[in-house]
C-alpha cells in the first residue's frame, strides 16, 4: 500500500537511515554461539 507510506512519510518524515538486517543476524549468531560455549563450560564444572 504505497499510499499509506506516502501519508506516513508526509506526517512523520522519511527515515534517515536503514538497518542492515544481515549484520544484526550475523551478530546474533555469534552471540548465540558464545552463549552455547559458556553454558557447556559451566555444565562441565
């Protein structure tokens, strides 16, 4: 619905930046891997 985007852009202005979703997903995957390693090390003790 392009008309809705037009109205919202006129009311609130266009967004100034875009978010790189791929970068966020990559970072979350790295954090998930670190968490798994931490949990495994904690369970060994």
